């Protein structure tokens, strides 16, 4: 259960911009900063995670809402950047939606991820799948009210998602992080949140970000 709680918090970080900070501070001993020595190649410091937002995973065929690219740079200074890639002026909306599907295990199809990767010419290392019920629970924890996800209004959906991500970024610098009430991340996984990140990968990524927490930045880009 302890490992599941940490992992769920770390998965949430990828969706809401380091929201797992509180969970990590609860359960992890923050590691000392690494001593100077060997230099890690840039390719190993960059991690790209495809964040796939759908309406509801309880539906027989969850409908794709938006797709964001989460770019984690684990060097010094460290950064967390969210870039909206769908809808966009690049890959036509009808194309990406037609490719999106979940297999019998509820996993995004490899064809969908490969198409996104090829279109934007950027490697995708992992994915996180999240739906509206999960986002609503996280938003309530962050004291964000009046969320409105109208499936017929893409602009409103993007605006609301951006508001949540901005709250996640603000959470990083909040002086009240440690006193924030604990959230039951485990209740979201796997019914409303799924990822191919392993526990060890999540822990490694988190520790690398924490090593440079003093310089960590978080930004959201949504140009279409």
C-alpha cells in the first residue's frame, strides 16, 4: 500500500505539475544533492510523457478530449513544461481522434502513440491516461471550483485543464505544501488514471527533480 500511495502521487504529478510533492515528502527521504563528477548526457535528462485526457474511463469507449506533452528536464536547472499538442494546427483533430482507442486492457493503442510521436518529431517515453472524474477530484483537493467540461466546447475544456495545470505549478512554491491534507491518490488508479510508468521509473524521476528543487520551474504552453 505504501508503494502504491507514492506511485499514485507521482503519477498525479505528471498530470498536475508536481502535485505529488506532498505525497513524496510524506513517504520519501529526500536524497542529498549529488556530488560533482560525471556528466549525464542531455538525452538521459529529458523525459517526455504523453498526457491523454478522456471523458470517462467508465464508458465503453472513452472519448479523447485533449493531448498534452509533459516535458521533464531533470538537469540543473530542472523544469516541468506542459505543451498542448491536440487539438492543434498540426495534426488534424479528426485524424488523431480516429486513431485513439484503448485495447482490451484499457491501454492506449501503440498506433496512436506512434502517430503522435511521428507527427511532432519528438520521442515519447511514457504516457499517462486520465479522465474527468479524476481531474474533478484533484481539482477539489486544490480548492478549484466550478469546473465545466462541455464535450461540445473544446476551448472551454482546454481553459479548464490549463487552470488545473496552473494550480499544480503554483502548488510547487506554496508555503503550505506540507500542511495540505493528504489525498487518496490510490482511489484513482487504475479506474480513472493509468500509466506505463513503473514504480522504479517514477521514483527515479522524482528524485532527480527533487535534487534540483530550488531551481525547478513549471510552465504551461497552449498555443494552437
